[in-house]
């Protein structure tokens, strides 16, 4: 294998990791550990395995065809594009607001700000859009590689230290775990799995980033090279998810402490998970790293969703690519404005907003999964590059699991 070409390929997978290691990892995985200890560790691993094919298909399709996954949707028919557009708009607006309010809380914690969360959110959104406007893809690619390495090393070290401490010393004699199979428990499971490791519609993002990376390097990667880039990001996010469950379990489980629904308080609790283990001296370092990690997620999300929406509009309208950039910025601004409106309603209900966003992503996941499967198994996908039998079986298993759990949630919630 030509390692120079591999270096030119690596990037979209890292960006995907940057987008994933945010709400699902820092928050939902840590909550899982804090509430249930290590009990949900197998489920976190399972959902990453079952969702694996649908993210792999995005890299596969783009590497083989030189087109984004959105073009594959268009080849299935305009109705597929319209369906994806409608669902993507809904999830984009809610997810963007949820990520923004988390980042606002971390910002307030880092800078000891007393400004209302809504005001901080506006500032963060302005900074995010300014960075994307000035730096574009190349800056996004560079900063994510640095921050993912920093967060990974810090988290791994923290979990190892926590594991080597007497992890039972803080646990009370009787630990009452929330009932997993109640309506609230199933809702939490869906919230945990909805963004684990990311919403399935995010499978489109690396395919769009891969095209940008090719423009940047003037190199079109082979399928084997694209899949290495994918596996670096995907396996990395899976391992990090397990570490975050462990972090919540080792530091918070059994203490009687629960995460606050306030964004500011929650952010402080999140940082304290690290400082309790490493030491108070590390607070400013950890606060900075966690803040930049969520800012990195902000950057990837506010680049990816508008890039996706712009691509969808371009396909439906038949406009040339020169119009695409206009739609990108229009979508970015609309997302920012709607995020502020949503945050205004949920400013003191961080967990409520996050759970709503993640449950929504899970309920939409079967639709996105089926569309991705149809693209890579359709007649316009070259036969020799279609998924192997084992990957098809895993895909069908994943779809069945997503549909079954969605129906279970609906039954327990509304019947």
C-alpha cells in the first residue's frame, strides 16, 4: 500500500469521529455509566456494531463512484431524496440546538461566565459560522485531528486512573438502578442509542467530506484506502464510547449524584468527572479540552448538515454547483436562528432537549438505514464492490433491531 496516498485519504473518518464524540459520548455514554454502572457496556458495543454497515456504505459508495451518497439517493428516485430531505431538516434543527446548548454550558464553565445560556449560545454560533466562513474544509480537517488526539489521550488516562482506584469505595451499600424496561428506561435506551456513535443520517457527511478532501489533495482514493480512513474514525469512536461509560461508572455510579438538567451545572459535573480522578490541578486543562471537543463537534455539525441540505436542494432543483455554496450559507444561517429559538424553550432543560434529539434520531434511523442499504445493493452499484454477504446479513440484523426497538418505544409510550 502506498502510505503517501493513504495520508492523502485520511481526514473524513477523523471528522466523523469529531462529530460523533460529542453528545453521544461526553453526555449519554457517561450518563449510562453513572446510572447503571457497566451494565450497558454490551449494549453500547452492540449498537455500534449494528450501525456499522450503514456508515461504511457512505465511504464505500463515494470511493467506488466518485459521487456523494446523496447522488445514490437521487438514483433511487426523487421521492427518496425528498423523504431524506424532510427527515434531515427535522433532525438537523433539533440536533444542532442540542449540541449548541451543551457547548454553551461548557463555555460558561470554562470562562466562569454568568451570562444567560441563550446569550452564550448566540456568541458560539457566531464564532462557529465565522470559523467555517474563514477557514473552510482545510481548517476543519486540521483542527479536528489535533483535538481528537488530545481528548482521546486525556480520557484514556483518566479511565485508567479511575479503574486503578478502589472503584467500590464510593458506592453505597444498596444501589438502586433505574428500571431499564419501564417507559422511562426504554426512552433512555433510545436516547443512548440514537446518537451512538452518531445519527445514521451522518453517514452522508464523510462522503461529502471525502469529495472535499479529494479536491484538497488532488487524489481519488481507492476503496481499500477509504475504508482504512473509515475504520480509524469508527473504531476510535466505538472505543471512546466504552471509555466514557467506564468513566461514568467508576466515578459517579453508586454515589447518589445525578446529572443536572441545567446546562451550566451539567457542564461543571462533566468536568468534575475528570478532576475527581486526576486532581483539581487539571480542571483548567480538562475544561479547555472538553470545551474544544464540543466546539469541534459544533464545527463539524454546522458544516455537515448545511452541506448535506445544500446538496439535496441542488439535486432536486438541478442547479449547477455554483448555487451550492449559496444554499450552504442559507442553510447555516437558518440552522443557527432556529437553534436559538429552540434553546429559548429548553434553556433550563438540557437533558430533556438531548433526550428528545437522540430519541428522534433513533426513530428516524431505520429509514436512513434502509435507504443506505438500497443504494449499495442497487443495480447502479458495480457488482464487485457491493457489500459481502456477511455485511448484508449484519445490515438486515441492524434494520430489524432498529425497527423492533422503535416499535417497543412506541408501544410503551403511547399504548
